[in-house]
């Protein structure tokens, strides 16, 4: 039985960071909305209550059955979670005289296992407008800050321990925050830290064998990390009973279709490559609206997938490379977020395809997927590839998509990406790509006047794509790449570099 920590989500923007900190300690955890019921069993070692945009004094503030939890397992409340715990047990929370956001110095007042190996003074990150002003009975103050007399507390008694902290240990700016989380996991909850990539692979393959048996799975592969790792796990379990379909929609990177199929063969995956370039180009003709292009690509993909699937018989399962951030989004505290842009996973398949889902990665973060992929022996070059949008180059071509524009962009993009690799910059960048702008400008080449397209180079640094900063690439590198693209790609005479961060911009342009 896999030991786990439950993280009850009250809507904090940092909840995923809590989960990542727990996973980095090789402890499995799951995020669930605070209102979702769950069954206590021996696998659950502790509960973490997240922060929240709510105030505990709001009329409709979220609540949980804290007393019941404490009879079963240890609890750690973070920010709102701490304030809620204090309130539910008879303490008091009031609006602070001044809101406290940003760095603060935590001063330890009382030695405790939660604060082991944390200096008496350490930097923490605050983000709250309420403060605990009165502790419940049988509680003691563990730490303070200059502005907050109760920055960390503990309640003991005839139950498991409760800890509350009014800062965010999960963020980078809390210098010893991960140590605090590990103290809670190992010392307070008694976790073993045995949840590794190898352990995950063994458990997952065994589970897939039991679930699927000798039945068949069909799966759409994109050439990306998620679908490749998911397919490899399924293949380890059922071999040739996995039927993969890799569609060339004409919007892939230069030579990607052939390269990916070669890798799939090396991995012994049963995958069929389908050339559908003309099919997609015909449907995109004349279309310029970004969302319309995405929907057209998604619909065309489903049509191709459906056509290929119906050439097979006795298919019972649909494999997908869904990862944990997608799952969290779909069951968030406030319901699914508003659509910023739609993607074309295989969701929305025709009603005639009555298949059960197989999603072996649905509880992994992106970095965990990569570690599992390397453990499976998937080439590092594929595992460490930058993320690539589902609709491909269609959303990096602003305006109408044509075969000629795709070829132009593929050539420029290949020069840029190869340049990043050659200069040792590729791995320091989270995602990079080129964008073909619907802008032509005058240029001079030799004695000739040109009137050609403009390319924008984009490169960002990020952890998971939720936020991103523009990558500060060397000027000499950008100058070299600009010259190379302009000299080698006929049709482009101007190159610009995007220095926008996310937010307010997005990583992609469409």
C-alpha cells in the first residue's frame, strides 16, 4: 500500500507548490477540494490544509471536520489552514492592522520536531491580511515574526498533533520551508520517503496488467513527453495489445514526424504513422481566428483518429497522457477555470467509441513524468524536449495557415532550436520557439529591395509553465541566430525577440 499525504485545497494559488514539495521528498500526495469526502485508511499518513483567498471570518468561509481528522492523523495548516484550525478549535482570527505580504524573519520561540534543523531566525514568505490573535486551549506558540505574535503554533492533547503556520513554506522565498515540510512528513507523520520513479513504474505496470488483462488499448501519440511515457508504461504491461496512432497534421517541427517514429520503433512501441497534412491544411484554409483554428485542428484530429480506430477491432480502452495539473484543474475548488484557450487532446471522441480511459500519468507532475521517462530508458533527447503546443505551429503562425508558411516557420525554428543546443542554452530554457508574424517589412539584400515576413523568437524560463519569465539570452547569440535565419530562410528579412513575461502575456502568442 502506497503511503500518502492528503492536501485539502481551499483555493490557494500555491497549492500545487505544496504538492511538489511533498513529492520532492519522495512522498506521494494527492490534492483534493476541501469539500470532497474521503475514506481514512492506513495509507493516509497526514493532512495538509492549504491557504485560501477567503477569510475565515467570511460568512461562507470553507470549513472542514478538523476534530475528526485529529483523531485519525497529524494535521498541518498553512496560512488559511492555520487560521481555520485556530478558529474551529475556539481561537480567534482578526483582520491585521496591516496586511503582510512578502519576506519576513521567523523567530523560533520553542524547540519542536517541526522546526528541527531550522535556524532560530530564518526567512519566510507571508501572504495574508488576517492574523491569529488568540490561540485555542492547549496550544503553544512555536515562532513569531516582527509583525505577527503567532506565526507558528502547536496543539497537543489526546489526539494527533496539529500544527499551524501563518507563512508559506512551499514557496522559494521561504529559505527553510522545504525542511519544515520534510519534518512534518518524516518526523510527525512517519513517512518513509520510498515513493521513487522505479517504485512508481513497478506499481503502475502491475496495476495496468491487472486492469487491462489481455484486452486492447488504442492511443493517440503526439511525440511529446507525456504521451510517449504513458505509451511506454502501457506497452510494458500489455505489449503489442497497445495500438498507437501518430498523426502528422502538417504542423509539427521540421523532420519531427520521421524522427519520432524512429524513436518509437527503438522503444518497441506498436505505433502507426498517419500522413494527414493535406487534410488539415484544407480545413484551415482561410481561417485566421486563433480559437477557431484550435477547434478545427481538434475536430480534424478526432476525425482522423476515429477513421484509424475503426480499422481495428475489439478495442476496450483509450490511453491518454493526462498529467496531474490537468486533473487538479478539472476538480478545482471553484470548478474548472474559464477557458483561456482550448487544446486538442483526444477528449470529445465520437459517441460511437465507447472506451474506458487508461491514464497512467494522471497523478504525476511534468518533472516527475520526465524522471519516469528516463528510468524507462526513453532517450534523454526526447524526454528533455521543450513543451510544444497541441495545435502545433498553427498557433505560431499568426493569421491563415498555409503549407508554405509552415515550411518557412519550420526552417527558422530548426535554426533557432539547433542554435540553442549548439551554444549550451537549450537546457537552461523551459520553452523556446519561433512565431511567424503577419507583418511584412522592407529590407535590403545585396542590391535588391525585399518585402518579406518577420519572425519573433520566444524563449522563457519557468518551473511548470504556470508563470514564466523571458529568457535573458546573450545578445551575441541572438545576433548570430538573426543573421542565420535571414541568410538561410528566403522569405524572412527581419527577426525580433519577445521580452514579455507570463503574466501578463502568455508563452504562446495565440
